[in-house]
């Protein structure tokens, strides 16, 4: 079970008994939400083996008709998902490779758990992805390919087109991550620089039967965007990829190999990613095992069990983190709420940060800092925001928690919250305040969750 490691300190930082209670409730939401999307329990809820019949969410696969069962995939939940497949299928698994973030430790018998880099890809990721493609290529119509997809898969399963160097893809990835582009746009670009994503794995695996298990980290569960959709039709185009780079001011200084490939695609000199209607997708079966709503609903259920009146704002969090933080703190649920107190609000989604400063932080920490600047003087109200993977941006925290006294406490420490926000330096601010939310790496990811508790 995942716990907030510094729970007692976060509660103690509250100025009043009611703030102590509100902070404790917000922390309880975090723990309930993360544990609700633990990959192994989600998989086992969807998958049953009865004799030789693999029953998956209404689908049935007769394993006796398959000569081999292969496993490939990648993402923050990849290790736990692979381990679960082995527990269910045992010796039926022939071979497999999954790419996971460095530090992931899962014991598997057959499937190789290959550690690699996130969010910027590295050579270890390329090596593991090449092995996946080799496995897919050897699969025949008499084989089953199980594909395990979860958040972070786009970075963890890199295979640049031959004309694109890994160094150029790394440079572009870093710029995209700082540009404020939403994940769907980032992945549209990635797919058109990849020999693996955007449906190319499906083409390589055809005519094998492919069973996708998907733990979604994209709002609305668009399968072609989750991990950049290696086994599903791609709805984006080379033209769209170029437009995205132009929109965010990245086209004019994009690496040469990137511009060459995308320009070639726009001119029709390169094949587009496989689209809907292509026969390579005839034997693809997709099962979403969990998503942000799964986690958000668990948080709401917890608050209801604690006697709070609740509101679930599914798919609410999007846009610039600092603007969303301001909206949460100034919104109707904090000031003159139509829902009576005690009140609990849970909002899921994923914000973005356009980095203009020199500091360090994550989207949840920036959201919380912006909320603090607009929450001063509001009694008995707490706002917490966190990433369900336990890693908020390039930091060692999952997020942060604030209340109506946060700015008062900051001034007592000589901290100018506005300056920290302007410099995108939310991590240092909350480190000094002792209000960073710290968990271990959760081994899952379904985006972010923000919680408002008003007593």
C-alpha cells in the first residue's frame, strides 16, 4: 500500500485544529486514489484464466490455438503488469520485454524488465524497443502478442526513424516538455519521428492476435495518444506535427533531422502512420484497465465515507498550472459554495507549465503555489495537488499542499511566493515550507488529482 511518507509533518504544518483535519483528509484522498489504480489489482479484476480460456473483460481467447504467447510494452506500470501476466499465465508465456523507468524493481521469470529513462529517452530504451519489434516481427497468425501500455510509455519506448538521431529526439523532447504543449500534441509529434509508435508496432506484429492492456494517463482515454498508440490507428498527421511545432515556436530551431523527416512526410516522401481501416488492425483487442476517473472516484468515495458533501470534477484539470491553481482557489467551491460544508472536491486531469524561469518544479507544485497566492484569508480550506506516479516533473515530490495560512507562514520565513512562481521555482518554495507531498514511486500513473477540502 502506498502511503504519504511525510503525513505527520504535513498535518502539523496546519495552523488550526480544523486545518489539521482538512490536511489529513486531503492526504487520505491521495492514498486512496493512488492505491485504487495499483496495476496488479486492476489487471486481476479484468483477467481470468479458466482451463485454457483467457477471459478478459467480456473477451475470450482460446489459448490452445496459439503456439506462443509473447509480452511487450512499456510505461510506469509495465513491470507490475508484466508480473501479473506471468502470475496468471505461468509457463504459457514464451518470451517478452517491457521498458520501465530506472529504479523499477519487479521479479519476473520470463519477461525481461528493461530499465530506461523518463521523461527524456535514452539508448537503453532504444535497445529494449528494438527487442520488442523483433518479438513482434517473429509472431505469426498462430501467436498471441500481449501488449502492456501505461503512462510514460512514449518516452520509455523510443525507436527513432533511421533519419532521426537519438540526440535530436532527446533535444526536441526536452523543448516540448518546457513549451506548455499538452500531452496529445507532444505525442502527435513523437509518433511522426518513431518507427514503433503511431501504429507501427501493430504493422510489425500483423497477422498475430494482439491483446492490449491499457492503464490510461490521457483524459478521455484516446488510445492513439496513450503511450503514443503503438498498436492502434493514428489519427494525427505529419502536417499536424509540423503545425504543433510552429504553434509552440519550436519549428524554426528544431534539430535538422527532425525538420527533414517531418518536411519529407508533409511532402509525401515518407509513409504516413497507419490509419483506421488498415487491415493490420483487424486482430487488435483493447482493454482499458483503469484511468484517472478510477482514482478520482476512489478519492470521492473516501471523502463521502468521512461525512463530507462531495463534488467530482472529472477531466477538469487542463491548461496552464498556475491558471488552474488560481481558478481552484478563487472558484465557487472555495468562496460562496452552493454545496454546504463540510465539502470535498476532487478534480482529475493534467495541466501544463510553460517554463520561462530558471527554477525547478512540477505542474502540481506550480498549481498549488498559484492556489496559495489566491487562498490567503480563506478559513478552514486546504488544496492539494499531486501526480499519481509519485513524481511531479523533474523533482522528488508528488506534489504539494496549501491552505489559507500558507502565505502568512511564507512571509514569516522571508519567502516571496510570487517570485518563486514567476521563476517556476515551486519545488524550492515548498521544500522550505515543508509542504511537499512525498510518496515512494507508485508504479502506476493516471495523471494528476487536485483536492479541495473546506470545513
